[in-house]
């Protein structure tokens, strides 16, 4: 049995296969998952697990060079945005797109990870970097 890191087998497999610039989306309860895109459902109930909890674990295992967030988060969920940004390494590029653009981007991610997060616009697309 795996002792550390991401224990969810579906997510661990996705992470193990990531290459430079591959993307994964961590999403809230309401984010639609496009047909044909792998969905890893971690939600247990409303609010659990939180997006930030899943993000912390993901960032401990994956080199991230860029993230994409919905512009709408700045106005409709600033507390969550602040908490999210403080978790990112300093060298990560943050790109804001419209929520509709972010949803369209999910068509090309390796997987959408559904959390129990129930706050508005709590979705993030993470682009993997390289270890040096």
C-alpha cells in the first residue's frame, strides 16, 4: 500500500503520467465535466473535501508552472481567491480567464477532479512544469 503522496488511485495515476504543460482541473461541485474527459470524483458531501485541501495535496506532489482561474472569482469569491493564491509557489504564473473560457479549457485537461467545494467559481486549472 502506498504510504505517502496522493493516495486516491485515479488521481495518482493521472499525476504519475503528467508531462510538461499537461493540465488538470480541480473543480467545485457544480463544474460540468465535458464528455470524454476523465472525471475523478472526490466529493463526499457539500463542502468536503474543500478545494484548498485537495490543492495542498496536489501541490505537494506536482510541479506547477501556471494556473488558470476565473476572473469572476475576484468579485464573487475574494476570500477563496486569496487563500488559493497564498498556497501557490511564488514563481507560478496566474492567468485570469472568463468562467466560460475556463469551462471550455476543461475539454483538453487530463482530468477534472471534483471536490465538495461549494463556494462560487472555485475552479482552477493547473499546468504542470518540469523538475530541474
